[in-house]
C-alpha cells in the first residue's frame, strides 16, 4: 500500500513539473512569435476591421468631421446592374482567371515533368525556366511593353526587317499579351513546386505499375497524377487568388487606367482591382473602394470554400483527413 501511495505521489509531482514546463514553453513560444503576432494584429487585423467599418460610411479620406453611416449603400451601388464599370472589370477579371490559371498550371506541370527526367544540363534548364519568376514584376512588365511596342519594339523591328512597313499594335490590340507575361513570369515558380511534388512520389509505385505492364502515360495518369492532386489543389487556389487580384501589370503597361492621365486603357484590360484602385486614389471614394475590396474578398473566399468542398472528390491524401469516413 505504501508503494502505491509513493507512486501516485511521484506521478502527481511529475505532472506538476510537466505542467510548469509546458507553461514555460508556451511563454517562450509566444515571446518568440510576438514580433510577427504584433505585426499581424496591427498591420492586418486592425486595418481589415477599420476597412470593414469604412465600407459602411461615406468616408473620402478628408471628411472625418462629417463622416456618416450609409449602411449598405456602397455595396448596392457596386452591385447595381447599371454600374457598367463594375461588371466590365469583374467580367474581364474572371475571363483572365479562367484562361491564365489552367494554362499556367498545365505548363508548370508539363515543365516539372520534363525537368524531372534524366536530361543533359538539367540544372541549367531548371535555372533558365525559374529565372523569370525572380525578376521584379515592374521590370518584367516594362521590358515586355518595350519589346512589343508598336513604334519602337524589338518584335516589330524584326518583322520590319523581313517585311518593311510592318507595325502591329501588339500592346493595344491583343488581350493575350498580359496572359503571356503572366505565364512567363509565374510558370517557373509553379514548376519548382510541382517538381518537389513529383520527387516526393515513391519510385516503388511507378516501378510496380511498369512491372504490371502500364505504359508511361498510364503510369502518369493513374499513379503520378492522383498522388500529385494535393499540389495541384494548392497551386490552383494560389493561382485563382493571384489572378483575381491582378493590378500591377496592366497599370505598368498602360499607366493609371487612363482615369487621371492621358493614356487610355483598352476596356479588355480593365481589371477589377484597377477599378478599385481608381475609385480610391483617383476619385477619393474610400468607403466605396473598400466596399469593392470586400466584395472581391468574399468572391475569393467563396471560390476557395468551393474548392475545399469539392477537393474530397478529386484530391488524394495518403493520410486520412478530418471528416473522411472510414
């Protein structure tokens, strides 16, 4: 009996020691992350909440003394069917997303599959494909604008050399120029992520499929691709978020949307975030602009939730996920 009581007493002391140690570890943990945590609270959470409040007001940046609550007027104004600029920018952005995201994912995956083969000078090719993704986007957009310029662009100069007098207005007439730049700039980073996913697939599974008589195409379709679906899912979400937030490339090529300057932006390039930018910085409609930002946030959230819901039907995980049925 005495031995049992001693064991219980020692067990209680051990739990108290572990509890004290756990508390100390928790304090150390929060102390270490406090710079990031404070930055997240003061630079992300609080501005988001203030922006949400401002979206229900007539705030224009200077009327703090006369600011008033307008309810859902900013949201109703944005969603009004007669607001052609809103629906035009939203349509252009969705068209851009529906083209850019699939094309970017297919090319990234294709390059990753190619760079995963035993090729000569493979590290050099990987580097060449990855370099564009580390170039500053402002510099890349400016270079593309100069290269495809109607009057002084390199492409038209080469065409004029072969056929004098040729001057195609690539920048003004072709919507796909921005898509080319998007793919060129993003495909290298996507390739690296897909390459990591491919190299994480056990080679034994591919060898077993080959022994069973599967061709390379069948092995890729029935072994590699299912195991790669978590990476595809991750890349798709990032691609959708990035495409819906497109702002810098059209502005860098055409200027500030043609609203406050002399450069007129073609309607086909008028993206949603450019509309938000112009409302805030060109017209000082801060409350309305923040409401527009929250609308695109809700759209991104709904699309992400939709992908999360459908992922149970097409994303394969080796470890059972929470909510899966046995």
